[in-house]
C-alpha cells in the first residue's frame, strides 16, 4: 500500500459540474440501464430457451449479451449513484477492482466480436465446411480464449497501475476508474507508462479493428458470386455485426490511442461503449433478424402459456 502513499480514496469529477444537468441525466442513465438489463436479458432467455443456442452465431451473441450485462453493471450503477450524490468518492481498492473488472469484461467482449466475425467469414466464404470448422468444441475454445486474453490484458494494466505512486491530487476527471485519468494523478513522469498503455490498449484495439474490417471486405468480395437473395440475407446479418463493431471500437480507439496527458473528450466519448452500445446491441440484433423475432415470439408465448396453466 505504500506505493500510493496517502491516497486512500479518489473523488470523481463526473460528466458534468452542473447539479441540475446531473439530476436530469440521473433519470436518463437510469432508463438506459434498465433498457440494457431488459434488452440483453431478453436475448439471453430467447437464445438459451430455443434451438438458436445450437447455432454458433447465436451462441456467440448469447455470450455478447452476457458481457454487455456484466460490463455495464460494473460501471453504470455507480455512475447513476454518483449523479444523485453530492460527494462522488470511491476507495483505492474499489477503484482498482473496477479498473480490473471493466477491462477484463471489455477485453472478453472484444474477442467475442472477433469470434462472431470469424463465424460470419466461415459461413459466407467456406459454407460447405462451416459445420466442421465452427463446431461446438471450437466455439467453446474461442470463448475460453476470449477470457484468457481479456484476463491477460486487464491483469497487465492492473499490475502497472498498482506499481504507480499516488501521493497528492485524488480528483479523477471521469465517472469511472480507468487507466488514462488515473495516470494524470501519478506523481512521477508517465511518459514510458503512457506508451505501455497505448501499446496494451490502443494499438491492440486498432489492430483488431483493422482485422475485422479486412474480414468484412473479404466477405463483401465473396458475395459477388451469390444470388441476390443470398446477398441480401448475408448483408443483413453482417450489417448488424458491423454496426455493433463500429459503435464499440471507434470510441475505444479514440480513447486509448491518444496519450494520457492530452486534453480530449475521453469521458464523454466513453459513454458510447459503456452505456449506448450495450443498450443498442439487442435492438440491432433483433430488429432486422427474422430468426430472432420468431424465436422470441415462440419462447415468450410458451412462457406466458405455462404461466396461465399454473
């Protein structure tokens, strides 16, 4: 504990300094969080209680919804509480726990999105070998790898932050404990640490985003030979995934590629991947997906029918 000297707690500066604006956004974020809980829970129940769980695409979507639920619950409840509170404090240990958990779950989510892109690539480019390549065992391995990579990423960040001295200011210009706003409070030169953060988070996110973009370029190239009906179905599925990828990755790239000392809109931009993307994902994946809508109708009809028979 001597590394962080006399700092035993941090104070969040929050998103806004205007009390009336904060109370207004307290209601807005509360509604957003309820929408995240409801939307992602519906997807989880629909997929796990229907035949869709047998398909790799929906297997990964189920895990994505679970990550959205967990990740948002790591950040948003405290944000909602702080919007209503006059003193936005968090202990040092709680701050480190939130840092680790948020990066772990975000890391897992990123690699689930990579697995979903791989699934779409194999389904469209190698349709005859799809069931062999994307068998259930391989799907389990991909999810296990997502957790392993997410853990490696988050533990590396945590150990780095734990080694830094916090000996003076304790006001975090953010609404959550993230590595960049914490670096601004460190009482030593952060040049090397800032480069390590960019390498660990920023460059990795950029590289993965470019790989995902390349995979969808290849998918579009291979769709040229398909029938118009086949193209429409493939594009409908892929466009949903591309929308989710852009919503999540573009704000992450903006946040983590720029160095810690720079003045930017990190905390405002981070709302996109902590609140807005998890809230919109269920809508994106269900509104244009006839299979999901059909399964949803059957599952909820069956559940309501069983309730009536009790």
